[in-house]
């Protein structure tokens, strides 16, 4: 924006336009990246002591401070500091909000709640792009101050509403506050829920959490890498970091460039259309998330993204720098965005900075938060988020060397590399990713503790949590059939809840 460049840039007399020093531009972007990385790493220790709700309040406070500084300052140093704070805020918003959803949503609705979460981010991305476009030609500092002012709206609404929301029942249980955990669970469940059903869920959480806390009494960051927790931590990190391997880091940065190559007269309008394709993708995913397995969604999404990368590369190899190939590239960028959101995460196709701000994921992030146990979830998920930021930063940092005409000048042929990396992810998902659809977090914990192979998660019968649920419902277990999963009570025999759900 000229209004921004007048404050932090300089006037180029030769080009007769405002410009900015590369170092200033890089620091504005890099400090935000450092902030998001650092903020995500701090999620574990902060949430362990203060909880998920206070993490979201903390993110709002940091956002308010950073935004106020950016609105009022004309100092480059103050701007750098504000960007760092804003990065920490972004890391906390993304991570704490997802932790909250993981630990509050009923097992069969976690996928839906993450789809809603993703839809909100996509809508926010579209609104942000529209506001930026509407103000970018305004004279003076108001050009960028108006969009920055909008930064106060959503966090303020969320901060007020959080007074009416409880802390997550599982975090309260980890801290040994069982009465508060029961009250919190009641507040986030239907008030007309059958009491026996409620007590079954609560006792399952209580019994399993006691086991998890007992197993992880030492330094939690070290416990992540011991015993069965090692597998869980590595899986959480791997699935969250998948996005650094699908090629989004270069596709979205160069969207405008390829729109120009394709002869598009209104690049912004088309980039906004591609953003809307992301929203369509997440809305489409709502239709099948309740009925299709997580593994199937991941496999289909990774394959579709890989083929979209391959199609762009082939088109550019056949007719480089042509209008026809440019149109093919634009078409497959749109399809890539659609499938990218439908299975994984979404980046707004603007600057690197904005991409880091709108990182999100309905299903890959969903899996990444399901795998760790309740005592370690903040540490494992925070580290996974931080490494995902780092991976995407590496992708955006290295992309120019492959694409720019002054370097290797590959253009969309860079997609060949990303097609290969997508296929590697496909193989990993096929052999190592467990299926967790409709499983409670306590059932997932039991299966990892039992060292169940990834391919057998779907059919495994969880006996321990079934006993906790039965005892919570006031039923005395007489006998449990390990093969069929049937539990015999004094009053008769019922099948395990997984069979009933199926």
C-alpha cells in the first residue's frame, strides 16, 4: 500500500513510485514467522499450568498490544516488535483453539466442529482480502490502519464469550479438579442427556485420565519421547507437518504471477475466487466427514493434491510461458486449493505473512490433536504446530530459487518435486496412520497403550474404557468377552458402544 510505504519505505525517483528496502520487508515477515514458531512452542508449558481458555485470553491480549503498536507507531523498530508479538498471538490462537475443540467436542462431532472452525477461517480470509483491496488506494496511513483496526473485532467477541465457556473437562481432570471437570462436561453437553449416558462418558474420562497422569509424572516434554508416547508424538508431528510436503508454499505465493501469464485482466478477482474455492472445499467436506474414515479422506486429498501439482508441471513442460499453459496452471491451482482444504489446511493465496496468519486444518490437524494423551496434548500439539510453521517457512524461502527466471527458472515444473513428496505422504498414510473416526480420546489412548497396529485401530475393541463407561452408568460388570466386545452386567448383556454406533 502506498500509504504504508510512505511511512516505512522510500520514494524511488527512477521508477517514480514508492518502494521498500528488502531488509525491512524480510524482517516484517520473518519476525512474524519467528513469533508463530515461538508461540507454538510455548503452548505446552503455558497450557499445562493455566489451561486452554487462558491461552486464548492471552492470545487476545497479545493481539491487542501488537495491533495498537502497529496503529500508532511510525518507528520501524516498534513495528518489528509488534510483528513478533502478533506472531506469538497467532500461534496461540491457532493452537489453543484447536486444543479446546479436541477436548470438548463429542467423539462423533469432532470432525464437524473442525469443519466449522475451518469455514470460519476461510470466511475471515475472504473478508480480510476484500477489506485490504477496498482500502489499498486510500491516501495516507488510513490505508493500512483501517484493516488493522479490524484485528480488534474477533478477539474481543471471543474474549467476552469465553467468560461463558468452561475450561475443558479433560484439562481439569488432568489437574485433579474432578468436581469442576464434571460441571464443565455438563455445560458442554445437551442438558437433556440421559444421566446414565453422561456418567458413562464422565467416568470414562476420569478413569482414563488418572491412568495417563500416573504414567506421566516427570518432565512432560521428556515424557513425549518415552514408551508408547514416542509413537504418538511422532505421528502427531508427521500428520500436522504433511502440509509442508504438498507444495502449497509455492502454489499460493505465485498465484498472481500465473494469473498474469494466463492473461487474466483482474488478478485480484480471480485470486479471491481461488480463496472461495477453499471455502467450497471445506463446506463440501462437511458432507462426508461423519461417514468417511479419516484415513480415506487423507489418502484422497493427498493424491488429488499430488496430481494437481503434476498437471501444472506437465502443462508448463509442454508449452512454457504460454497463455494456454497459464490457464491450465490457474485451473489446477484452484483445484489444488479445493482438495487441499477438503482434507488438510488452507492458505490464503496472498503473502507469506498472511499465509502464516491463516494456517488451519479441519482433518489433518484434527488427527494431530487426537493422537497425544491428555497429559501431553499441549506439548505434542504445540511442537507439531511449531514445526509445521518452520516447514512452510522453508518452503516459501526456497521456492524463489526454483521458480524465478534469474535462478533455476523452473516455473510450475517445480510441481514435479511436490508430486513426488505427495506420493511419499500417501505411502506414509497408508502404512502408518491409525483410524480414529468416532473414537473417544480415551479409546485412542487405550489403543496406543495396547500397541495396536495402525491398520487394526478401526476394528479394535476397547475393553478398559468400556468398563469405565459401564461403571459410570451404574452397572456392575460380571463378565467381558474380549473377542466380541460384549459386556455382561447383572441386568443382562449389551454390546460395546462401538458396535452400537456402527
